[in-house]
C-alpha cells in the first residue's frame, strides 16, 4: 500500500478522484446554461446543503463544464464581512475584457466597462472595500447613481447585451452566498430578474448553507420563483461505494464488503468524510484487500484529523456562551432541536437566547429547518462537541 499512490483527496473544495452520485444535478445545470445562451427561459441554480457535502467541488466542476462549452464565467466566494460589489467588480471586469476581444461584442463590452467604472466610482464611498482598476472613463448616467439595486441591474443588463452580441452567456459562480448581506442579495436578485425578463444571457450558479433559501426569500419575495434550490445531501450507499471503490481499483486495490459497510456507516455518506476515511484507511492497511479491521484501526487517526481540521477551525470562532449552547444541542442529540428544549436545558428563556442563536446562524454554525427548530450545519458536529467538551459545565 504505497502512500504516494493514495488516491483519496480530503480537503476544502478539493475534487475527489470520483465525483459520484451527482450526474443528475450536473445535467440539470448544463441544460439550464444551454437554454440561457439560446435566450430561452431558465432559472438560476442555488445549491444548498450542510458542510462537507461537496458544494464547492460541484460549483467548480460546473464552471469547468461551462468554460468547456464556451461560456464566459466568473468565480468568487463570499466571505464574511466582504461586500458583494467588491467581490463582483474585479471578476466582471475580467469577463468584459474577454468579451471585448470578440469583434462582434467589442463596442458593447467597452460600454459595459465604462458602466462598471461608473458603478465602482459611485459606490466607492458606501462600499470602501471595492478595489478594481479600469482605464475607461465612466459613461455619465450608466450604472452610476450610487444605488446598488438600480446600478447593478443596469450594469448586468449592459453586460448581458455584450454577451448576447457575442452569442455566448455569462455565468456567475458564487460560493458561500449565505454570507452576503440581505440588501446586497436583494440587489442581485433584482438584477438577475431584470435580465431574465429581457431574455439576456446571464445566469447565477451559487452555493450556500441551508439557510440561504430563506435568506433569498426574505430579500425578495419572488426569489423562489426565480431560482431552483437543489438540496445537496450525503451520497446514497451505492454512490458512496463507488466513491470509495473506483479510486482504489485504479491503483489495483480492492476493499472488502465489510470494510465498505463500516466506512459508509461511520461517514453517513458525507463526501468529505468518505475521503478522510479512505485516506487514513489506505495508510493503515498493509495490503489489498482493505479490511474492516483496517477501517477500525484507522478510526483514531481519522477522528484526530477531523477534530484538528474540519471541526476545530469552526469551534475556535465561538464565544464561551456559544460553545455551551452548541454543547447543549449535542447533549440533546444530532438534531434538529426545538429552541424551547435548548432554553430549558440552559435554564433560560427562548427570547433571551434568540440573539445568540441568530449569531450562530450568521456564523454558519446552525440553521433553522423549520420555525423554532435549530440544527447543526456541520455533520457529526454533535459528536465532536462531546469530545472537545466532555462536561457541560
């Protein structure tokens, strides 16, 4: 079992050796993009799911497929505390520069670049994190009112016209959308809605935690009619097997049925965990086939790796009170849990805990599947909380 030949690839957004179980979704997005380019109506796509289900990997694969099919794309991630205009402006500039190299789109792309220059200049006072250099002077009256919703709409319309003249489409790929502020989400939704009304070839493919759907609906009531929200969950047993067996087979290694059952049971089919278990079990095993005993022996190193990496990085962002809140959730089980049950356990009123719950949602640690319910956004986090905080006090 050569460690250099280990085929498994755990990591944040690292593509697995076998992207199993996602063919239907990839096909859905391919069709949506193709329809948009033809000027036919189609919804933008926002993937929602817990941490570790492979949303980022899917987003990157979809972008690669779009680029291969001749689309113009931009790719960005929305970290906490960064404005949407600051994220989009540099990427839109690059897309417009590429479009301006196509003769049939040159004039419209340059006009859109002038619009982007006015957009940045008008919004710089309000969004001071915008950093982008544009050589062209702004065109007066084009996306320069200083109102994000209006200006972003005008700007995307101008970009859509340039893409349309080049007989292509612009696909915006944005990860971690749940961190975008509500007013900025509202502006993005409005702009995309207007482009859809005019049959302009601009589409959004995004990803975020489960609360994204509710945030989009809160930002604009018609958002659910404008977007599809496919739920990205753990892999089914057959796809989980494929994700484990095929990479090993490419290296001439087999995995026993008992070992597969054990890994799938321990990982619950979450793609990130499958890669971690695969990697560490490979390192433990001495020869093919990989056995259940190998999996069991690898559990200690897998747990340590997850605790220090995947889980700990999120735990360290929490205040002591937030840690206790999540520890109580863990004590109650995997969840979801009623907010009232958590409050009773802590000896507090639900209303008193509401700000803390809201902050945990903002940090991406929990979400609300239904009114009054609270659930972890990170799979198996309840088990980690019990390990890191053995006692409730």
